[in-house]
C-alpha cells in the first residue's frame, strides 16, 4: 500500500505550498521544493524499509464506502467553504476551514482503516485550524511585504502532521 506514501506526500507538499503563498514566489517555491524533497525522502524510507503506511489489511466494501464518503465530504466541503468565505470577504479563513474539513475527514478514516492513529491526525489538524482562526493573526506587514501568519501556521502545521502520521504509521506496521 505504498500509494499512501505518495498521496500523503503530495498533500503535505500542497499544504506547504498553500501555507507559504504569501511569502512571495521565491520563498514559496523554495519551501515547496523543500517539502517535496521531504515527502520523497519519507516515501523512499518507507518503500526501502518495506513498511506500508496505509491499511494493514485489504479493506472491505464497507471500509471502502466509509473511505469514499470521507473523500466526498472533503470534495464537497472544501469548495463550498471556499465559496462561502470568499462571498463574505473572509479569504483569510480559507486555509483554516480546509484544515478543519480535512481533520474531520480523518475521523471517518478511523473506521475505514481500523486505526486510532487518525484520531490524533484529525484532532491535530482541527486544533491547528481552530488556533489559526482564533489566535493567529491573518495579515502582518514585514518591511514592505504583507504576509499571512495564519496560512503559514496552518499550512506548515498540517504538512508536519501528515509527515509524522506517515512515519508513525510505518513504524507501527
């Protein structure tokens, strides 16, 4: 089930890309490349050691239904929340809203993959989202550059959460 290493690596890299967008194109590119390299290294370690990071057994049709239900929740929830937040001028809350939706989706994966690890993953992502919403400022001026600490906090936090989940899952396999 090494496809999970690729999927998690992709999404960790995407979180870094989205979280660092306010830093400008050079920093965004550099940090995204660093995230991609990190994802490839972690994936390579998992593949080389032969330890899967996905389900430990073949999923049943019920498990697949739960999984695809969670994916559908994300697939509908993220675009709807982006649209609603943009319509109301709340663009600074898009990344935390996405993290909250993705975190909730991990709770369904507990049943689909028969592991409580995703309780931790989903919980951390939800806490990151809520901290980002309520405690981290949305925009700061650094010199002459406007940055988004909320997106940095949530994006990098979610990427690290996915990498740690992947490594922990492989270690326990």
